[in-house]
C-alpha cells in the first residue's frame, strides 16, 4: 500500500502504529464504516418518510436529517476512495472500480422500478410501454446517469415533482461520479502533492458560499451540490493529511476549535455543521468496535437501501392501509427496502465488485 513514508519515519512510533492500525482496519474492513453508511442510508429513509407523510423533517444546522446523511456518505466516500487510489494509482483501474460500485446496481434498480411501476401506473400497459415514450427515456437516461425522476401515470397525483418521483434521491449519484472523475484528475496531477486537494476544497468552498441564498449568484440547486462535493474533498484531504493530523493532533484540534468558535460567533450554522460532522463521521468510521464493525456481515446494504427506498416508500405511503400510523409505514418501508437491498448486494453489487480482482490482468501497468 502506498503511504507517506517520510511522514511516518518522522512521526512518533505511537503515531505510526495508530496510523498503520487504522489503515489496516480499512483494508481488511475491520472498521465501523459499513455501520456508519448503513446508519446514513436509514437516516435518508426516515427523513423522506416524514416528507411523504407531510410532517416536518428534523433539522440540524439548517439541514434535514436526509441532507446530513448524504454529507456523511460523501465524506466517507472521499476518505475511502482516496485510500483506494493510494493502493492502486492506475487511472483506468480506479475509474472502473468506481463504475462497478455505482452503475450495475443503479442499472438494475432502473429496470426493476420501471417494470414494477407498470403495476401501479394509471395508464394502460400499451400506453405505459409505448415505443419511444417516457418510460424508455427513463431507462435510457438513467443508464446514462442523466437522472429522470418520473414515469408516466405513476404517482401522478403528487402535489410536487418530489412527490411524483419514483427515485427522488438519485440526483446525488451523478454528483458522486463527478467527484470520482475529479479525484482521478487530481491523481493524474499527483495526489502526493497534497496542496492541490486543499486548493480544490477552497475553490469549492468559495463556490458554495456564492451559491447561498441571498448572494447575487445564489442558486439553491447548486448549493447542496457544492456542499456535498466539499464534504467529499474534506474526506480526501483527511486521508492525505492523515499522518500529519495524528502527529500534530493538538494543533489541528485547536485550529478546528478556533474555526468552530468563529463560525458560531458569525452565526454560520452551515460551517458549524461542516466543521463538526466531517471529523466525527471519519473518527467514528475509523474505529473498530466489536459488534458495530460486523454491520456488513450480511453485505453492504447501504447503497441498495439508498437506490430503492424512495420508490418503496412511495408505494407504502399510497397503498399500505396503515398510512395513518407512521410507525407501521416506516416499518414496512424499512423491511421491504432492506430485502431489496439484500438482493441487490448478493445478486448484483457483490458479483460486479468481484470483477475488480481481474482488473490488473485486463489493464496491466505499462512496461518500464
């Protein structure tokens, strides 16, 4: 595994041991990241459930539980994907690993939802599957990561686009893929030149501030995108400066505390969320707690939950007779979504990820 050798040699032995232990846990999956991702996926589900029931979603720092959960996904992704690059800094193999993680499950979910929606559409099957119609555009565009959210005659009585969507949470998947492409570019430039990532994070932070409501360039649609990309790059920087953070943790903690105090004084709750949530998620994920680290023993269900939950929740709210009992619909949504996620992992995601072991043979390093 690639590492910052000079930093480790210069660091105290305790720091080197801690660093080695954490990175070994990451490679061997003896950490809490599966549990944290699963928690994030369930938080998104719970947040959307309240939305579908017409209830207010809990907010922290001006963000809903669902938005906070997606921030958790992105900071973990940045950290682990940067580690993946260090282990194998080959751009083709890197991008194919990322493709195998995202696209196969998304492709199958697109087909499953398109076919299942034929059972609940208000249109005839002929009209629903009419050649060249909206149904086929839904399939083709989603396979191209150009996310389409609606299907003809499905949940068409929704009062808004979000309530008529079958896959409202998928808009973050192209953002994630763009983060992967950006990291590949940074890798080609040289991830060991760590300040490039810091500059990228600073640039995204500026774009985020400019997209805030009230700013002349404010754009709500771009605001969350820049925020999520910022969390991704925060994870990347945390991985790159890992040894430095451990070696000088008192100084880093002091700097973080100073930033936190400044953000609180300035009334910037979004900055407070960023400063507090990202480190907490990475620390919690890097630990190896017995029982918690076994969250993935039945498979990594977080992505499957994320891609299927919205559609399942729409069905449970509209067709489950216990709609007046939020706990009942939430239980039905969780159980049905978890079952689909389990099938997705074992039938699609795990087999697709199994192809990664062939990538070195298919795309070998260039001869010297």
